[in-house]
C-alpha cells in the first residue's frame, strides 16, 4: 500500500478515528531520530537546494531528526 492510498483511507475515516491516526503519527515523529546517514543525506539535499523555503524545511527536518521533537 502506498502513502497516497493510506492518506486517502484516512480521509474516509470518521473524525474520531482521524484524531487517533494523527495522535499516532505525531507520537511516531516525536520518537523518531534519524541515523547519521539519513542526517547526512538531508544536509546534502539542503546544501543543494535553491529554494529558501525548501532549505528551511530541510533544516527543520534535520533538527527534528537529530534532537527529536
């Protein structure tokens, strides 16, 4: 199943079930820290990016991946 298919399924859930899914996703993101290899890949993508908004998003993702939420 693809992420797009999962997202479409989530959209069909009742609000209470969507809230449970969101809570799970936030907890998962908070707990997940990235490996050195993943952080290095993000840092390279940030260095290569030309769009300031993309650079900012990647910098925030690196921060979360290093420190967690």
